[in-house]
C-alpha cells in the first residue's frame, strides 16, 4: 500500500450537477487501474479548473479519485 503521508478522510461532497460534465463522464467510465495509470493527466485536468464554488463538486470528485488512487 502507498502511504501518501496524509491523514485526511476521503469525503466526496459532489452532487448530480456534475453528471454531465465532460471530465466526470470521462473519468467515471474508467477503472481505478486506468485512473492510476493516467494520474498525471488527471492532475493536469484538475489544475485547469477554476477554483470557485461553482466547480466545488467537480474538484471534490477529481480530488477523491486522486486520493483513492494513492491508496491502491
């Protein structure tokens, strides 16, 4: 197991508003094995999202994928 050095609980606070977002559609069709192999691109996608309340659910979803990938 990979220890990222963080003791943060994994909590996804998103809602249905992201279900049609292209990044959600893309990543929700992948397995965690595929996501882990594509982690650099996922992080780059997250970096390009504006840091505002409108994007909080998407940021939370993508961040959760990154954190879970670090656990496996």
